[in-house]
C-alpha cells in the first residue's frame, strides 16, 4: 500500500509548478499481489489495484475550472474505485552468470472509477487514471555480489535492472519503463535498499503524454527465514520506503510513503 501527496505538478516542458488555486492532492493506493511458481522457471502473476484519490483547492476564487461556480470556501472532492486488474507471467531464461528473465503483463481497466461520481461536474477532479488498458513486455536482469566497505568485512548485496515496452490504449502514448534497484544486507534480517522507478513516454504515439521518475529508499526487515539472500521455503518480511518524484512531464510531483508485507511459502 502507498500514500502519496503533491502540491506541485510537472508541466508539458518538464517544469515544476505549484498546482492551480493552491490545490493539494493526496492519495491511497492498495494492491494485493499473488505470484505462483507453476514450474521452477515459470511464474504466474495476478494483482488488483484500488485507489482513493483526494483533491482540495484552498483558494478556488482565482479561476473557474470545468464550469464550476466560483465559491468562497475550499473546493474538495474524492474519487475511488478499482482501477486495474493485472495478470501476467514471468519466465527465467538464465541463472548464470546472472539471472535473466522475461515478463509479459496485461493491465486491464475494469470500467469503474473514471466516470463515476456524485456530480458530473466533479467526476474528473481528481481523475483515477486514463481508463486505458496496458500491455507490456519486459526483460529483467539481476545479480548478487559481495560488498567490501572495509578490509575484512564483506556484505552480501544485489543489483537489478529491468526495461521493456508498454502498449497503451484510448489515446494514451506508448512508453518505455526503466526500473533499477540495489540493496545491501548489513545482517541477515535487514536489507537496505534503494530504487529508481521511471516511465518515458513516446510522444506523438497518442494524444496523452506522461513521463515520470520516482526515487525510493528504505529498509526491508525479515521476520521469518534463515538466509540474507531471501532463500528458503518460508519467508515473511515487510518493507518501508520513502519516495519522491525527481522529474516528470504532465505528472504530479508526488512524495510517497510505501509499506509492503510479503509472505513466501
């Protein structure tokens, strides 16, 4: 689950500006996931994404937005709904000299949340998304290593990177996701991890363009399991992250708090 908030937004030329009318948005995103190993090298993926998005203008007198009447009190609105059903498969091709996998995933818009609300004038304020379907192919590569900060001290670590292509519908431009992460285990029950999560849109492939980059950092605590490398049949861990948008185009400049719980058996 993730909590995010923004008082600024990135424009079409990557500029970062305050939201109109001293507005602020704050959102809650919840996504339960399941990953099942059908064989040693092939996994099935399934998840659901739910969003609750809130928007408030603290100075609504300056402009009229979407034919709303000018009012003297703050304007606020909430949108919520199931925004995506995600199914896919991940296949491992190599284990040495590094792990190499391929992934296919479909993000299916279930038809709820985008155009539903108590007042037609306010249904898109804030919008839950573009209501499009996404089909993506990615390649994933990762490798473990030993980190030696001082002589005689060797810590296990890992690095991973993935990228591919996403085809989007309903007039949204196609894009290229790039995700990179690195982590170090100072002890077997604690992982210190950071990641860079980005999407680069291919302009003019649709009428809606959006690109963004988010940097996250935080610890992962292992409650059950014997290996620092997360190996074994039974594992329970949880992760806490802070994230911030570092660039964007037509995207909110979010600050994030992310909380994850993982069970493996």
